[in-house]
C-alpha cells in the first residue's frame, strides 16, 4: 500500500526554508514543491509516460502559482494521462504552435514578399512599395 502523504498547506509552503540541497515537499498525486538552495520554490509533478518512463512537469514558481492553481494543473495533467496522452508532449506542441503563430506576423510576411519581388522592380517602385 502506498504511503499516505499529508497535503501541503499555504503555511507549510511559506515556512519551507532552503537547505544545502534542493528539498521536496510532497502534496500527493505526484505534485510536489521543490525548494531550491537559493530560496526559490517551484511546483513540479512526477508522472509515468505511457512507455513506463518517469517524467516530470513544471508548473511555475510559488507564489506566482498558488497551491490551488498547482492542484488544478495537476488535475488537468492527470486527466490527460487518463485519456492516454502525455501532458509534457502536449505542452511542448502547444508552445511550438504558439511560437509559429507569433512568427507569422503581417510585417514578416510582407517583408518576405517584398524581398522576393524586389529584384524584378525598378528601384523607385521598390522604394515606394
């Protein structure tokens, strides 16, 4: 039987002090707070991929991400796992898609078009366009 872990509280999180090594304070369900030697506190979640390998997700730092927010993100990640999807891979795909959308701005496309046709135009036409 698995060991029962007392859930974290906001008070225990605020009082978590850094040590010489990074410390882990577990909340249950794979969610834990990693207290770094420098004093930063990071939310992470341990999980097993579909192929059995262990992996972890990062949810952000405390206090920017509260305990309730971290638990909600853990629940969403566990729902993805239950549906047979890898939440880490989905996060990477979403980030790549967002950067691709940001790269396709009107200005970039217009400059690319201008660069393509500038050789066939007269210098004054290229300047006007």
